[in-house]
C-alpha cells in the first residue's frame, strides 16, 4: 500500500497541500483530479521525489520503482526504438554482462533472469508501444533530433511505459497525443499490471482507466472508489449532505444567538447564556463547496446566412507547390453542421482546418487544385493549438480585446469579455498572471468577437480542467453556427460532433459510423498492425469506405436530406435538452431524499416517479426522431 500521511507542502510561500492524507490500495489505478492550480502536479512531483514535503511522510513498500515522465524531451542521434529499449536498464545491464561473463554459473543465472523478464520479447514490445503512440516503422529508426518537441515527448512516454515501474506517474499524458494515440494509451493503461497515478482532465480516460479517484481541493485529498462517473455521483451526494448540514447548523446557530441576545444581561439567566455563547463560538461553520463563478463560455450566435457556408470541390491544398498535403477533397458545410476531424497527427487535419478558416495564400495554405466557394458574408473563428502562446504577457485581457475590436464602444468590449468570465478587476490582470485555462478562454473570446458563422477549434481543451471542458461543451451545444473540431477529448467529441471526417491517406472522406465505431477501428488496427521480419509493428489508420456514387449527386442528395430533416433534428436536440434537465431534477430529488423525514419522503418519491415517466417520454421522442433522421439520411445515400 502507498500512503501519504499528513503531508504539508509549501511552494513560494503558499501552502499547496495542507496535512493531506490518502492510502492507495495495492495495484490501484488512481485518477488525480481537481481544479487547475489545486496542486495535482505538485503532489505528483512530491511522490516522484522532486519535491520534499515540509511536514508528514510518504510510505511505500521497500524496493518500489517509481516512474515519472519528466518535462525535458529526449534528443540526440539515438532513435526512438533505441531510446525505448534503453529504458529497460536491467535488461541492458544483463546483456552487457552476458557478453563479458566467463563463469558458467553466472552465465546461467544471467540467461535465467533474461528469460524471466522476457528480454528477447523486448524489441517487439518496444515497437508495439511506439506504434501505438503514432510512430510507424520508418519513424522508429530515425534520429530523435529530426522530431519536434511534441513527438520527442511521445518517445519519453513510450520509454516510461516500456520500463513498467511499480508505480507509474503520469501528468496529463494525452496533451501531446492525437485522438488515435490517446485511445491506444487508454487501452494500455487499463491493462497496466502495477500501480499508477494519472493526472488527467479527460473524462473518458478516467472512466476507462481509473479504479480510484483522489480529489485535490483546498489543500486536502479525498479518496473515492470507482471511476470518474462514480466519483461525480458520490461527490454530489456528499455536497447534498454538506448542504443539509449547513442548513441544520445555521438554524441551530440562530436559535443559540437569539437566546444569547435575549438573556445574556439578565442576572438569573446569565450563566446559561454564557454557556450557550461558548457553544456558539465553538461551532465551526460547515465549509461550502468551491464554485468558480468565472467558469464561463458564451459564444455569440451569428446572423443567418443562406447555406452552404463553404463548398470544396475536388480541392488540393498544401504548402509547397506541386506537393499537396491533401487532394480530391469534396466537402459542404452548412450552418447546423457539427464535424469532428479525425486521423493521426501529421495526416493533414490542421492543414484542412486552416484551409476552411481561409488562411490561404503565400503565407498560409495554398490551394493547388479545385475550388473553394464561400458565402459572401461569412465570418470564421479559428482557434489554433498554440494560440494562447501568442498572447502578450505584459498586456491585459482588456488591451487584447480593444486591439481586436478597434471600432467597438468600451461597453461592447467589456460585454464580450464578460461572456468568457472576464469582468470587474479581471479585465485588468496581466496575461502572465492568468492560468492556462483563463488564457484559453481569452483566446476563444478573441476568435469569436465577430460572432462567426463557423467556429473551427484545433485542440481547444489542452489547458482546461474537467469543469471548464464541461462548460465548453454546453456553450458549443448552444452555439448557433457550424462547429468543426479537432480534439483528443472523446467526451467533447461524443457530445458535439454528429459527423466524422477522416483525414488519412492524402485526402479526407466521411467516416461511416459513430465515434465508438471509430474507436474500435483504431484499437483493432493497432492490435492487428503489420509486422516485418524484425518483429516491428506499424499500426494502420482505419480506412473509411470510398464512395461509389457520383460525388456531386451525393452532395446534392445529402443537402436535400439535411433540409428535409431539419425539423426532426430540432426535435432530437429538444428531446436531448429535456432529458438533461429532467436528469438534473431527478438528481436533486435524490439528494433531498438522503436527508428527508418520513413525511417528506413519500411526496419526494411520487415526484421522482413523475420525473422518471417524463424521462421515458423524452427518450421515446428522441429515439423516434433520431431513427427518422437516420432513415432519411440513409435513403439519401442509397
């Protein structure tokens, strides 16, 4: 068992952890969660031995090997394959010793140990891990110096996974990954044979991997059994109990205070009043749950524009003349489209996003063939992966927005900032003092200042915690324009996207299936990857079916079907909203039932039954409308 006992950690004069304690069971897969700045990464570094606690102690079984992903990426002339193999230090040492040993008994011991640790299967295992993280056969044998920092961090992650420490520590491991590699990593961690602690804001990863959740809040740690969904349910129940306790405590406090105020100066009751005054002083107020009121995303809806917003007809795009990155692209985007671009990094998702955003010309993406037709009044908001790095550290959110909206009135500038949680003194804080999540919100405020008809988001969640991601999902659900998103966050994609566009093999095409179908395809391709004579594995991206009908006819049929099914799709959205609202009402009733008196419980159970019936009705409406939409779209494609 791994234990933190009354740990206190101070950094820069601030208390990060305050007598935090937690005992993690053997071979537990722990998700470490909490708001940005709560101290999750600091706790991980302390477990790794990078920070020393100011008070308390950390206890682990003797001989525990702890593996932590460092932030400095490997480099040099070594290849990814060589770097990963070198992470198995015992294997390397034994192989070196085997070449030099002359004693027969020692040679026998070495080979026995090499067999025990499956040293001969190590090259194949290293290749599988690298392939799962996106390195094809050829790339595994190129020098590390030829790769970008993000890809070299993948090599560091692969080496850490290959070393199989007794306690694996991972801090946002999917930040450098695409959706395909993140899916593979989930599968790998789910089957990890030892203990692991992962800091992640990916709901699906935590639901798939975690057997326990440790919540870090206000310097304290609380252990929950189960995955993230189970943690949220338990935490809601605890919040309801805390709210009930606060209400009871406040009622008792008011009674005591009233008694004290009335009798403390009367001679015959002064002693009783004094005892109640001391009791009142001893009543520590029940702490309220923290709620960040500035956690806000509110995208302005655009003015109506006649569809289509954008049409791509047999388009080829790239950067070097004569060498297109993508070719033969046919795509239509309408105002109600919700499209996810999927495919491995390096296949051209960002190139396509830039072309759709209009970043074309000598300094951007070049249109090498075909035609892109845009609506004359089209506004596009494009959030790039590294956009927050372009913010000026010395300037404030207000200064950034004033430059972006030079002709707007001061009130309009502040109103738009308030849509994203920047109001009052917050508009005057320097960018250097803002958190990563706040900078991401400001960047989104900047790209939506003109109420875009199309919002293109390239990895928008990298700097957002779980609650901020949920707020972003809700804002996108209410956005009145088209959304095109590139993300490795499966939770976001599953709630936002209703079309998948696979960017692979030098082109893009519709993926015929759901996000779960795509997940199964990715994991199936990784498991059945091609092997060459040296046992190396290369995962293949899933192949979407190639359309066999005339492209223009198919686009016209699909557009007609979308227009015919517009009322049905509105009915689907209305039913989804109703189900969400009713589920919230059911949860509220469940919370009341925990503390309800017998007389109240009967009424609450009746109310709960009524809500459940309404949920069933909403589900039936959703199912009928969804099936009608699917049938109409299938008929159009036939």
